C-alpha cells in the first residue's frame, strides 16, 4: 500500500528524497517545496498530536498561506 501523497505531475519534487530518517531532518528543499510542506502537509501531520484549538489555528494559518 502506497502511503505517499498524490499531487499533479510537476507540482512538487519528490519530498521523500530530502528526508533523513537517521537525523529526523528535512534538507535540500526549494522554496516552493517548503510552501507545499507548510500548506498541505503540516496540518495533516500535526492533527491528533496537538490540542484541537491549537491545531485549528495552525491549519487556518496554513490555508491562508
């Protein structure tokens, strides 16, 4: 089962190539990829780990940007 996100071709580079699982860092991303990270992935990654009011503020900021 593929756990990756689905985006149109050319929308972003392969984000998994910039992830170092040993150091738990994300490296070598271009500015557009950071934008995608903040806008699309951050709200999904943090839901369930943060209190709901905090998550909602973070999600609204992500949607705004």
